[in-house]
């Protein structure tokens, strides 16, 4: 084939692919869409993901199925989506930890944050510090003052080394110029038990885990007060400029056609602002503003990655996935 003929053939092939992709986007979705959640049923991401799925199905007039694929702290299910065909029929609903922290701390995840196209943020799990109701620490200021008077002398319970509550507390330490002693446990429920039993001076956990615990909440890591606990100040209000949260939402394998992505983002916006989804979000202690579109969500994830790489690096936990 002559060079000019080859060029014409290539151009026609590209044009044909474009038309095919456009046609596919016009009919999307024309079959069942699978949403994978890389955690066990019953958690906040599971509850909110299923509520979002119902809204997506209604908006796009198609059947969606929700599949829990747990393992390796969320890495197994997340990797499955990264390997899937980027056609919009396999999606991921997860908290950022599976896409951000896992690739930093596990060598063999098979994906990174850039392995996905991020469609929308629909959750933001906030962290809090809590103490026993009879604790001498009535405020976060009392806690900080005691830590300054006795560096490393206060013990606190957390959900595992490198967990989001742990990293949030490390950020507070750095900003406040103090040092606490972290004691890891297997879950928020154990953290709450340790604080109730006065085995530690305070605990760091998710708001959802602590909100109904009967413990005194000293502060929430957030940009603004949570409507579920309006009397609890944010650490920013108290003069400590830290507001880490575990954001999450809907993503797809990298390479999602632009028209399909636009359809999903529009449907996601409608679903996340529906009365049903708002009710579910309120029930699991979400902040007033939990939604962000594709561009804002992608930027927030990239910023989160930079912060987590720095903090986990300080803990000697960065291994960088391949």
C-alpha cells in the first residue's frame, strides 16, 4: 500500500472508531452495569454505594448490580475494576483509601490512582477524637496542653497503624507541636471499648463509629461542623488547620469514553442529591457537603495522595505499588 493510501486508511479507521464510540455512548447503558465495592457488606461505603446504585438505575433507566469483593484492605476488588474493560459496565464505589493508601503501602496491588477515571465524590467520612465522659480533658485544648506538658505521655487508641484516624492524629500532632503514643486495634468498636474502659487517654476514630458511643467528642476533623454533632467544634475552629477526611465515590477503569463519563457524572449528581440518598447520608453521619463532580473529586484525590505519601513515608510504610 502506498504511503498516502496508508494515511487515508488510518484516518478512515480512526473516524470509524470515533463513530462507533459515539454510537455506544448514545445507547449507554444498554445492559446491566456492575458496581464493585471492595469491602464487606454493612459498612458505610456499602450502605451508601447501594443507595447511589438505586439512584443511578433510576436516572439511566437500566439495571445496576452491587457486588462486594473484599480482601487485602480493599485492594482485590479495586484491582478487579482497574483491569476491567473501560466501557462503563464495570464501576468502582469505594473510599479513597483503597485507591490512595493501598498503592503506597502494598507492592503488588496492580494499580495506582491513575488507573481510574473518577466520576464523582459522594461520601466524606470524618474523623474525631473522643474521651471518656469523666476524662479530665474537657476540651481539645486541655488535651493539647497535657501533651505539651508531657510529650509522648498520652496514649490513644486507633484503628491500625497507617489508618485514616491515625494519619489525622499525626497531622494534628505536627500542627499543634505535640507527640502522642498510638496504640493500634482492629476496628472502631475496639477503639471505643478501650476508651470506655479507660485503658487509653483518648481515641481517634471515624465519626460514624463514635457518634453514638456515649463518649465525649473533643473535635472533628472537618472544614465545617457536622450537622449530626453541631456542638462539637472542628479542629480548624480551634486553631489547628487540619481537616483530613476519608472521601470516596464512583470511579471507572482508565479510558472511559468521554460521552459515557458525562452520562455517568450527570446521573451521579442526580442520585447523590436525591431525597433517598440524602437520608442515607444523614443516617451514616455524612457532612452537609459530601458531593463533588469529576474534576473536583480527581483533584481532591491527587491532593490526598500527596499528603498520604508524606505521612506514610514518615512512618516508613511507603512501598509503592507496581
